[in-house]
């Protein structure tokens, strides 16, 4: 896939749709490709961490450093797959899988109490104390039937987060 929207073939679009489980329409994929090409300033076919940080909304996100771990060096197909968790067509399972990856700081396929507290620290900054963070996370974990010593796998995480009505959605502008 080249560096201009005219180089995106019907085959490419369908391949990307399949890769991202049809969470985006063909028009949305073309729009995402145009945005990808704008971000890929050096035209190498992937987006670097610096290029992602050039997006103001991304740069101010309290989780941007964690997201960069997942984003740095993505090609277009991976870029769309990453964004698919934010599609209105994404299943609850897809959204929870995405959130799990953010919480799984060390990438070991498990989320510990401390990793959950770390995310809370990123989200709350110095607005609440460490004790308050631990209390909030402890209550959520215990209400779901786990202890502070529990290590959560994706299925456990689904039980905790899946009961919420997640609205992780972005609108992809189409011309």
C-alpha cells in the first residue's frame, strides 16, 4: 500500500476490512488511509511514535505513553486494526481486549493489582492520593469477586469491565 489514497486498491480495502473484522466501511478505510498518509510524514509506510505525538489530541491523552507502546511502528493494516476497538461496530469483546492490552503494561497476558493502580495514577495524576487510588481499584476488584493478589487474564477482565456499557467510539469523517 503506497503513500497516496489513489494507490489503495479495492483488494487492499477488502483485505484491511477482513483484518479488522469489518469494523470499518470501505469509505472509512479510505479516509483512515488518507489520515495515515498524513501522519506518515517520511513516507516509509509506518507511523513512528514521534509522528503519533504530532496529533494534539493524542499528545495530551494521559495514557499516550502506554498507547505508544502499542502504536510505534504500525503499518496501515495494523493502524486500522488498532483503531477498530473504537469503531461503533466493534463488539464488546473487541473493546475489552483493547482495554486489557493497555492495562497489561508488561505484555505478559495478565493484569495485576499494581498495573491497575498504575493506570489510575496515569489517569488521575496528583488529583487523588495513592491511598485513594488503591482503595478505588481494590473496591472494583473485590466487587468483581477477586482479591488484590489476583492476577487477571482477559476473561477475568471481561467480567469486570464487560458489565459496563462501553462507549469507546470515534467518528471517522468520510468525504
